[in-house]
């Protein structure tokens, strides 16, 4: 490996554009891109000045000038593409959710460990400056003992049956695309839930439109989440503690402002940080730091937690009766 860590981009959709744009703004080395067609790969490479454009994912796996691959196609295909890259000796950053279910997540995490390669889920929110500050505030005990999280991820998204979010074949639905954000946040705060209550409504395609969850944890904490693709909500989050709370402004899972309030509702801290681009490059900073240190799991998002989150999503899906083709 050269001093610069060389990135490959797998797939050329909207999220790949957003991530690669942030890599570009951050001065990262993007070496190659792969699509299922040469024309799409060429167009993407031209847009971002990427040296190599591959017409297949197999060609990207065989590219000796690539060290880590960002996997950004729909999540039913994450496991097979991660397997392809890991078997070719490449580290992987996998767009969330890391896989379709917990079984696949375990398989990918174990495969990466067997090859001493990094696997990191692209839960970019965890690495944002306001989330770093929240961890510091909680560690300092500023709001006392944390009891509760309330968070939503609710958007009014296209209703067309062929849209990716509404297609069962493409893993569509509010839970895996949107709900994973508040569920991952709850996991970071409280760990694996002890009890799960979930309810949902569905679209004609069978994809979930709304999913509400209440989690209870061994320490007595409670997390409430709402994910929806058919209604635009506040997209805020609140952490409640015995001595105060942290309010995370809209949109809480992207770069935003936080306000810390004491138990008398007085603001005792306001925090925001200027961000270049969308803020997706912070996960790339973490990935490169881990690779340089020879580590294959992040302290901020450990591999075992990635598996546990997918298993929690599995349990929610079982309660609401959501099953994807081939499972």
C-alpha cells in the first residue's frame, strides 16, 4: 500500500455521488469507480476526475491500485459485494444498513476478521462533530443519568411502486433505510434492547411506510423511535437525563446544532461546527485512521455492535411481519 489510502467506489447512484463529493472536497484519493455499465462508470469518473472506471464490480475487486471500497448499491446486494471485495483483500466501508439482516452481517464481519481487513458500516452520523460533542457531554455527566432517547427519521419520499424505497426486491421500506438512524443512535446510548415493541403500516408493494418502536434496556432506559417514508416530520432527537437534556435540532442525523438544557430548562451550552460538504468524509477519516493503525474495528462503531443492530432490526421486522424475497 502507498502512503495514500486509495478508494474505490462501487456503484454510481445518489449516495455514491454525495460521498465521493465529500471525499473530493476533503482531498482523499479516489482511484477507481465501478458500475454495471462502462458508460455509467465513465460518466462518474469524468465528474470527479477519477483515474480508473470499471464496467464490473469484479474488475474493481481485481484492481491492485485500490485499498478500500465504498459499497453503495442497495442493501440486498451489500453482503455479496462485500464478500467479493474482502476475498480480493480490500477493506470495505459499507453504506448503511451494512447488510439486509443479522445473518449476513455476522458472515461479513467474520470474513473480514479472518482476513484481517476492516469492515465499517457507513453510519456517517456517528462521526459528525456534534455527535462527538454529545459523547463528551454524556461522559462528563452534564445531564446526569441518561434515561431516555426520543428520535424520528420521517420523510415524504416518492410513492411510485418502482422506486427503490418501495421495492421489496431492493430491500425497500422506511425501517432499513430511515429507521436505522435512530435505532443505531439508541444502540450507541444504551446497547442491545431487552424488550422490543414495534408496530407498522405498509404500502401496497409490501414495503413498510411507518414503523414505531419502543425499546427497554437492562438498565431501565427507554428509547422511542419513529421512521416513515410517507410523512415529513421534525427529524429531531432528544436525550433525557436526570439533570437535564440534549436537544438535537433538525436534521439531527446530519450536521446541525445541539442545545444542552439543565433541569430548569435553561440553555447551558449551544454547539455547532462548520462543515464542508455534507459531512460524509468524517467516516472516511475514521476508516483511514483504523487502516493505518492496523485495526479492523472502530471504537465508535464496533463490528459486534453493527451485527447487534442488524439483529435488533431483524427482531423489529419479525414483530411487524416484514420479510424480504429470498430470506
